[in-house]
C-alpha cells in the first residue's frame, strides 16, 4: 500500500487537526511524532539522524518503510523506499527523506529517489526537499556514481535541496539543511 492520504494528513497535522480517515487505520503505523520538539530523531541498529529544530517549527516524523509505504498486493515485497520522512512546517516548508543503511549507500540513494517517484505532487508542494543517508560503514566517494549524480541533480534543480551522506550519525540544524 502506498498511502494516498499523505498530503491531507500532513496538512491536517500542520493545521493542528487529527486525520479522520487513515488508510492504515492506525496513525501509529506511520506517524512517529508531530509537534515542535527541539530535536527530532530516527535511529536503527546504531545509525542515527537528528534534526535540531532551532526555529521551533512544527515537525512531523513519518515512518516510510512499513508505514506510508508497505508491502501488499499493489506494492511487492522488496520495493525500494527510504526509512523515514521528516516534514518541517513554517513559511517555507521542507521535507527530508532519510535512509539509515548498512553498507550499500548506492541502494540507499535509489530508495530515496524511488520515494520521490511515489509522491511527485506531494514533494512539489514543498519549498525544499533534502535527502539524507546514514551508513554503518565509511562513506564511499560517490561523486562519479550515476545514482548519486542523478539524485543530487534532481534534489538541487527540482526541489532546491541537496543530499548528505554520513557515517553512523548525522546531526544538523534546520537552518543548515541547505549548506554542504
């Protein structure tokens, strides 16, 4: 299942409302948090991404893999999707697609790219869309890798964003998302 209510859910959350009808029948399957906490994080198997919410904006954290996108008869097992999605409210709304990966960083890039394809209209409604990969191993030099080059170009040109890759933990401030 690929959630067809993501846009409505995000709008209602940013508006301080609760979704009345959820395709997952339970928000806890996909929504991790929705508030103005100072730090929003996701972690799996000793890999961690932390967003410091210095502006005090409303931030929604969604679980993509197994939440917003989960296997069923329409979505085959093994479909590429990233792990998390953070949405940042404010005057210029931003989205961060996050993959917490073991060692195959190239596959992580494809997972982020695939989620952009699942929800093209949704991501076009944001001022900025960023991609983040946290790997368990050292970060390879990907500057010539076609998956890296294509994703970096799409994020930069289409979504005024960027891609960042880190080893084990990536912590960044909301005001520094656009910096290299």
